[in-house]
C-alpha cells in the first residue's frame, strides 16, 4: 500500500492494525498526522494517542495496552515504534518470541475503536537491507495492511521542492533549487525544513542564492561536494583544492565525493561516446535510458564533455576507480588520496 492509498483508506474505513515500513519520513509524518486528525476528535487527541517503543517495551505489553479500555478516550491510536527490535537474533525463530503469538492473537480479535500502527523506518527496500525487510514482513505477516514509505525519486523531490518553495513565497532559481535537492540527497523531510528556514532567512524580500543554501543547510558539506564536482569538471585546480580543504576541515566522508565525481565523469564519457553536442540532447538521451537528468545537470555534464577529451575522460574514470579502491584500504590517508585525484583530474 502506498501512502496515498493509506490516506484514501482512512478517509473511508480505516483498518485496525497497520505496519509502516521504509525510511522516508515526510510522507510518514503526513500519514500519522492525518490518521490522528481524521480518527480522533480534537478533544480526544491528548489522551487518545499512546506511544510505545519496542526497544524499551515488550510487544505483548504494547498490545495489552491496545486491548485495554481507556476511561478518558473512547477512541485510541496506539503508535508502536522500533518494530524491527523484535526480530529474532541468530538461529532463533519468529515463534520463539512470545510477542509473535500475542500479535497473532490480537489480530484475531483487535480492540474496537482502536488503531494500532507498528512503525519501522530503519530498513530500505533493496541492497543489504532487503533480507532484513523480508524478515520484518515475515514476522508481521499477520498484519494485512502494510504501508511502504520509499524514498523520493529525484524527480519527485524536485517537484516537492518547487511546490514547497511556492507555498512559502520563496523566490529561488531552478539551479539553486536543484543544488538544494542534491545537497540533501532528495530527502523530502529535510527539504521541507530547509525551505522553511530559507524563507525565514530571506524574509521573502530577495531571491535565494546558492550561497544562502550553503549557509543555512545543515548538510552544506554535500553542497560543497557538488561544487567540487563542478570545479573539477571545469578543470579548475585552485578552486577544487580549496573546496577539498573545506570538506576535510568539516570532516566530510570523502568517499561520498568519489561517488558524485564518478557519476559525473561516467555520464560525460557516455555523452562523449554518443556524440551529444548540447545539454538538451544530453537530457533527452539520458532520460530515455531511465537516468534522472534535469537541465542544469545536463549542462554540467556537457561542460565536462567539452573540457575533457575522450582519452582524458577514460583516464579520469580509471583514476576515480583507483581512488575509490585506495579509500577502502585499511589505513588510507583520505586527504592525500583526494589531493592526488584532484591533481590527476585537473592537469
């Protein structure tokens, strides 16, 4: 079930028990707010919401609370976070956890006028978390209504950022908005917070600049990484080394910079091989291949294409591979590795 489907269901006939899974927080908060507002009258909301954390409370105890009648709230929402904390460890089986049987019993006879939400945000839906997510779903298999909170795609995050900027009366250029989206890793919850802060910072009296974003965003270091990618793409050695110094001084996780750089140069190499000559061609080509590409990013890729020869791009990809491998060694000096990479890419 998607968050949108969940919102539609609680408007019509809400279920008795839900399992929220996935890391995305913006839609999750909206769903939690709408659930409380639609299910509980204003006078019941203070007493009608109970919270438990399975890191601290046994599953059976949380369900016992859900089954109990409240003298002060005829209708209740029971929010149970840390749902993954009950997963069996080692060779233990689901059945070995007494909470597993308690959940099955509760699902056979859920409390009237009570909605229980089990919430787990720690696991993603792919890579190394996929097996953990499968185990989570198996443990809570008795719950039919599972709401998935997948991260925003780049396109969704940019649309949301534009909508939020307009809602906050924020004047911000597409390039600056895309810098903000990239610097926050398409995190919708953080985008909402930073756009609100930028609106207060500028007072709606002037346009937002990329400098404002680096000042106000709590993860301005990611924006600095993005600036480093652009500087190396222009073969500007002095600016690249200055930006690298900033990242080192602020304790940035430098392999993240490698990831951004590798993406930039691989896209540029692919564009070069295809003989693309303009940002518009690059955007159209990569979009057809399913690669997220927006106008300013396409311009950055073509800037790198026009700065480097085919041979230079191939060498750059090889240098990035070497640097990534060096950063994974047992005791690398990350700064030296990155300085050598900048010198190699800007010569």
